[in-house]
C-alpha cells in the first residue's frame, strides 16, 4: 500500500458514498411511487364515487349529498400553498367534520377500511391512509 495517501482514499470514499446514496434515493423513489399508486387505487375504489375520478368533487354521488364534496385538487391552494398531510390523514381516518362535509356524510375510513379490507393491524391501516394522502398530494393544482 505504499504510495496510497489520504488524498487518494478520500475521493474514492466520496465517490462510493455517492453511489450508495443515489441507490438509496432510487429505492426511496420506487417506494414512494408504489405508495402513490396504491393510494390512487384506494382513492378510486372508495373515494371517487363522491369526490370524482379526478378528485375534483364531481363524483357520481355528489349530487345526492347535502353539500357537494370538496375539490381535493385545491387543498394546498386553499391553504396558501401548503398541503397539510397530517390534517388530511386525520380527516380521512376519522371523518372529522370539515367545511364542505355535513356531519355523517363522509365515512370514517379507518373503520371502513378495517372492515372492508379485513385489516386488524393499525400500522397497515395508517399506511393505506397515508398512501391516499400521498396520491392526493400529487393531484394538487397551483
């Protein structure tokens, strides 16, 4: 190892670290895409009937509700450009009363998914709701 100095090793170490980080970034990106895709599937299976296929509030059941469903593509726009992921997850999970929903119109999806999908693990339920939120985040209009 004669002639190898710290100045030789450092660039190689930085290069290898960069490769490792880029690989990890690719894996994280794949996981995010998979989460968004699952969120889209759940949204279209459970939410689109009221909120519309495009989440614009124009679903097939919209005209039968006391109030039209929210346009979910403008959540961030209505909140000054911020998409409040935790708040949206809570609303989806608990059917917390929000402007645009009369009490009882939107089901509490935590319980609905638990029964419909026969899921007992709260972590799996939380992840499915987070995936719906991730999907909705991709639909936001400027």
